[in-house]
C-alpha cells in the first residue's frame, strides 16, 4: 500500500509539468488563431486540430527531445533550506516525494518529517505528501467519469444507426454518390434514415454513414443538396477523427479550462469550414442560411450526438449564420501551400514547449526548500487547474462553483487581450447567467475581438439586464460585427422594451449586414410597434433587409401593409418574392389572390412553392384553376404542395382530371398526396382509378393511402376490394383493410 501511495505522489510532479506545458501550448494556439482571423475557417480548424493532437504528443516529445531549454520555476518564499551534498550542486534537491519513492523501493514504510528527513515505521504519508496523491485520485476519477460518458454517447449513436433504415430514395442515394465524387471522396458513404431524430448527422470513423431524419424527403432538392454537401464535407475533412480526439483530450485534461474552450473552437471552425465548402460549390449564401435556420428551428431537442458530427447545433449557431452571410469571409479551401507552413510553425512551437525544463539556477535557489516547494507547487497546480473545471453536466467541479466564477470574472479585467478573450469564451461554454453584469461591464472593451465575443455570449445567454448595454453598443460601437451581434442578442432576449431602440438604430445604420440583424431582431420580438419600421425597410436597397422586413410584417399579421407587400411579388430577388408570398398567405390577404395566381409562373421553384402554400391557406375555390396548373409543375415540391392545397379546399365535389392524372406521377409522395386529396373530395367517379393502387406492386405508402381514399369515397365495389385485401401477405395492408371494413360498415 505504501508503494502505491508513493507511486501516486511521485507522479504528481510529472503531471504538474505536463499540465503547465499543456496550458502554455494552448495559449500559443490561441495566439496563433488570433493572428489568423483573416484566414479561412479550414486553416483555423487545422491549427485547432493540431492543438488538440499536440496535447497527446507533448508527453512523448518531452521524453524524446535530446536538448533542453531552462525555464525559471516559481516557488514559495521563506521555505526552510534542505541539506545538499557538494557533488549534487546544480541538480534538483531531494524532496519528500523522492524520499517516499526511495523508501518504497526499499519496501520500508516511511513518513516525511517537518524538516524533510524521512522517519521509518509510520504506515502512511503525512498530510503534505498526501496532497499530490489526492490530486492524482481526483484527476483519475474525473477522467473515468468523462470516458464513461463518451462511451455511452458512442453506444447511443450506434443504437440510432442500428435502428435506422437504409435510404430507399434512389434520387437521394444517387445524389450522395455524385456529390461525393465532386467533393473528392474516395470511400463509399452509407445513407440511412431514422424517424427518431430531427437533425442530420455524420458518424462512423472507419465506415462513415450519414443519418437523415425521415422528413428529409419533404425538403426541396436544393436543401437536400446543401445538407448532403455539408455532411460529406465533414467526412472528406476527417472531422470525425478530430472530434473524437477532442473528446478524449477533454477527458484527460478536464482540469484545464483552456482544453474545453479549444474543443469548442475546433467544433465551431469545423462547422464553418463545411459551410464554406457548401458555398464554394455554388449555393447562394442567403439560401443556405435560410435552409440552415430551418434545420435548427425544426430541431425539437437540444441533444446532438457527442461523437457524431451534427449539422446544426443551436449553440454558436448565430456566429455561423453571420459568417455565412458576410461577403468578406475568406472561404478558401485548405491547400498544401497553406497547410505546410502552418504545420511547420505549429511543430516548432510544440518542440520548443516540449524542451522546456526547470532551470538549474532556479533549482539551486530553491534547493533548501525542496520539501515545502514541492507541496506548494502541487497546490498551485490544483488552484490554477480547478479555477475553471469541466462543465458541471460532465463532471463534478473540484473547486467551489463560486470560486470558479470569481476566477473567470477576475480574468475579464486582465491586461492581456488573449486572457480576456479566453475568459469570455469559457463563460460562454458554461452558460453562467450570474456573470451577465460582468460581461456587460466589458462590452466597451478596447479590443474588438473581446467585444465581439461578449456580444455573442450575451446572444447565447439572453438576459433583459443586457438590453441597455446592447442598445448602447448598437448605437455607438465602431465595429459592424459587434453591432450586428448586439442586434442579434436583443432579438434573442425577446423583450418588447428593446423595440424603440432597435427601430432608432435601424434608421441610423448604414451597413447592410447590420441592418439585416436589426430587422431580424425586430421580427423575433413580434412587436406591432415595429410595423412602420418594417414598412420603411421594404424600400431598402439590400434584398435581405427587405426579406426580413416582410417576415416581420407576416409575424405580426400587419394586414395594412399588404398593398406594399404585393408589388414585391415581382422583386428582382427570389427570396424577397418568396417571403412576400409567404406573408400574404400568413395574413390571408384575399385581395392578393389574383396577384398570387399571376405570380405562379415565377422562374424560381421555391417562390412557386410559397405561392401555392399561400393560395392553400386562403382556402378559396377561385384558386383551384391556378392550383390545377401547378399540379403539372416540373418541380416535385411544387406538385406536392399543389396537390395538398387542392385537398384542403372545402366544397369541391368533383375531382379535377389533372388531380386524377397525377396518380401516375413518378414521385411516390405526389401520388400519396393525390390520394389523400381524393379522399377529402369524395368523388365517387374516382373509385375505379383508385382500386388498382391498392394492389401489390405499388409502394406500401401508396397502397395505404389508396385504401384510406377508397374507404372515404365509398361505392359498391369497396367492400369486395377490402375483403380481398384481408388476404394480403402484408399485415399492415390487412390491418388497414380491417379498419376500412369497420368504417364502411
């Protein structure tokens, strides 16, 4: 037992040295990425990846590098001097841990006395030498907890994959193959569908898979392509490997708060790099931002698989959206010309830090205080490492929660910009609302990156206490991105008291991306007082500002603005035209019916889809001829919506022949929707064309919808058909037939 305790205590100095080197290494990585703010996300992600991998390489390099760099080692003053032999001058003095190790090797139980001389016969180490041992035990417990948590996440992802079904949509499978070739993938990628998820994600280290939610089939072709491109980019960039390495690094170095911040930055830059890949392949930034926003809004849970790469997490989403929409963002790919100097520079930093050792002069200066110095050094390591521990949901803090926050708040006032920035990001990762006043106090920090980080953190931790400071930043900050983030934060706070300040800022703002954020924030507030500001913004030179203004008017159902929205159905920007159609449908502006039907010939399929939805929401039979024309649209999404719209219009007793004709459409969902529409119309003359669709050979979804339609339509043949279907080999068909017989009876 004594040997075990001695071994634990002896490992403490080594662990402390590696912890200090790890902290220095991450500080260097933070500084390097700060210098590279103008570089592409892919280049910054490379630096963060090397930073995480460097945490594993440093221990090995430290034992293999043949040269040493002497570094002064700070110790506590006024410690008693220890005796030292003449022939050991310049070497580190023997300390309590060394004595314990020597005694343990001799199988003699020892105790270190106050003066530093071991005494024989005591069974356990004294309290001072027990502290390193306790530290090792606490650290080991934290590592075990986090590794178990990681293993559970791997099991959870594997369960989702095991329950998922291979995608049987041939168009999606073909799209994955084609996009994979475009993006340069050499390995095959399996495409799965799962009904128990709401967000796409990529998993599988050796056998990559993309898991899509079942609603993917309802997305537009453009949205499907953007999502698949994003996930394939993760696979091509090997983000699954770096993500796993980051989780293991967080488990091993959980006492170091910089590791958690580094892992978060690695994830953020990885997502932005994949966003850039999607945009490089020709997707319009505004369209992609809208598609990403839809994915996030459709996500009904905050959970995303830990060891998988999810497309859109709600945390840090706002920063991604701003980067996507910013025309100044560097979206360059990672080439050897960029990667080589970055890798060489990072390697030189790693070698320098690995070679660092306590200097001989400092060792000589502290030779007389070895016993006390070792204990105090371990205590200092504990204090610095536990000042910001891993998030509370991952492992229990080793320091009181209040002490952690006080340390971070104190760092917000540090003279060094990098320290303040790291403190803000650490607070952001912990989501501690109690420090909101302290963040507000540095919203006017002289450093632009710090102000940006503060504004983004306040956006992620909405708090009404920040309204006044955010409005002040919106009015006076010289940095456009800070103003944009401040506006976004005000929208997330969702307090109507911010509306007057936002309206005033909108009128004074000259930078279009900031105006977009202000109008978007007002739209989130849904304040009727903003109707005038929205109406004015409809004349803005920036198309996205106009689109956000229309969205805001639709949210507050400002019908009085309809005369100003209707002309925007002819706007040069497709997003504006689509939003105009959506708003008119949302407000059910019957007076816009003729203009909507005339605009149904729009060249953009997304606009046509919004027009069809608007016509459907009005439930007016005058729209039937236009919807019938839309059934023949060359875009499958438009056809689906047109068929659904016809099924929602009351008072139709006769099924249009065009609706009957789409029962032979190539798209399964179009046929299924047409059958549902016929079930609503209940035209008896359509029974003869529905019956063949109940038979084997048709997709299960079509057969089920046909049985439902036939039951609703009725007729003399229905009972005989349902009785025949009771003999079907598929139990689902037999069940539907039995239910139909019950209703028919």
